[in-house]
């Protein structure tokens, strides 16, 4: 399945691991996704034999932290946080390091294979995971910091350090749907590639975001400007025209129209300069 076919599925059909591996496959087209899935199976195998499903969440959290962050040696990459490899799960497995989102995805996938009910949590500014014990207990886990448990006070502090104006509430640690998890991974890469001026890879990210969210006018607009930067005026005009059609009263509509006219004029004059 390619990414566009994946994204076209109903939300309920989206598989978390498949989505993040398809993102990684854009960077390495020859990626063997089944081999990566096998590595995750192998990480979970010692835990699967321990029958964690019926244990309280605290016992599950200790077992997962010991397996992933002590025995296997996974850690948060604090020295090179914006390395794009931190967002690719195959690289996370190979290098044993990642960012909050990729480590949370790994944590959830290993936990589920071990019989633990686990979900990704798109907490503002810092991705987390949650697990639910066999006794109904629920814990929020921080895989970036060794699988530590985060109580309400710690989550409130994490929220303040992220610069968010939100007040802590239980809604902020609700499970995050797969489409939004994959989208947030792409948004991380969008920021990294923009910062590095890697416009070819950035264009792929915009394509993927629009596959996931076909009605996202902001992504359409920004891809249009990127096309213009890359010297593809026809593609730029098509995206910007569609943006203006869908958002004629947007706050930036006048600016976008002005840019549309400049790009159109440049494209019209280009043949006469050759």
C-alpha cells in the first residue's frame, strides 16, 4: 500500500505502525517494512511471555521501561533533537534514540504486542503514551524520559514549559487518533526540512499532509508557494487558485492574490527571455 491509498482509508482502518513506516519509506524507498515490524515483535517477545495484561498499570509500566529503556537502551535524543532520523522508526530502532513522538509510537507498539492496552497521546509540545492496567488503572507515560510515569502535577509543569496557554485537563491526555499521530510526525518533519532549506523533501511532506487532510487549505497554500520557490509556476498557480477558491475571505486572501498575479506574470514572460 502506498501512502495515498493508506490515507484514503477510513480512520478506523488506519494502522499506526504502517503509517509511520510509510513516512519513513519516503526517505528510504527500499525500506523493508515487514523487517521493522519483526524487530518490534522481537522487542516485545520477552514481555509477551510475562502475561502483563492482567497486571496493574504501574507494574506494566515498570516492565515496559525495563525492557525498552534499560535492556534495549532506547533514549531520547537530547544532543541532536532536530535530526530528521529521529522521526523515522527504522532509524530509531537502529540508533536506539528518537524524539517524544517516535519513542511513544515504539512504546505503544511494543506494549500492544505484550498484551498491554496502550495508546499514543498527542500532549501539547511533548508526545506521550498511556497504558491501561488489567485492574482499570490508567497511567500517562513519558517514553522520551525513560518511560517515567507523569502525574497531573508533572503534566501541568510539562504544559507550562511547552509555552502553551492551555490549562491542564484530562482531555489533553486522551488517546490520539492515528491520522493525527501520523500528521504530527509529518509536521515535525515539515519544520525540520523548512529550517534546513531541504525543499525537495519538504514538498513530499506537503503531499503527504494533503493526502491525510485533502481539505486543508493552509497546506494547499503553502505547497503552492513552495512550488513557486522550486520553479514550478503552473503547479504553484493551480494550488494558489484552489486556495483562493476555497478561502475567498481568508485574512491573507489579498496577499495570496497578489502573489498569484506575480507568479502568473513571471510565468507569462519567461518564454520571451529565453
